[in-house]
C-alpha cells in the first residue's frame, strides 16, 4: 500500500538553476501517518526525468538582491490550482497555469 494517494495534482516547471528535467510535483491527497491514520495533505516533491524523489526535499533558488523566488511563487500557484480543482471535484492531473484566475 502506498503511503500517499494523490487525488489531484499538477507539475510545476522548475527554474533553469535546477536540472533540465526538474519539475515540482504538487499534489493533494491522503497520506497514511501510521496505524491507518489517513490525513488530507498537500505534498510537494521534486521530480527528475518523470521520477518523483520521495525523500528529496524541494529547494527554491532565490535571487541574492531581493531574495525573491519564481519557483516558490509558481509552487504556491500550483497549490492554489490544486486546491481549487479539489473543491470543484476534479481528480487526476490538472494543467499548471502560471497565472491564477482573478477570483482566486
């Protein structure tokens, strides 16, 4: 049995500072925390060449001048898109859009 079972997810492109094949996997689903205790969670994982890195924690490169991060902003957009898709009853993979709808 899988520890994490996604309901809805998207792939967010990583910046060029990462490997060319890198993406962020942004998902909402149920995760088993032991003793059959399933919790609804957001999960963000790195993905390289289409393979999720289960224990590799995502890192968000920042600019030194103002500490901004396009990766961090895009992952948060992905979280919001996944959240809205879940609220609308969608399942499976949804497309990542770099801009959120105005009402979100």
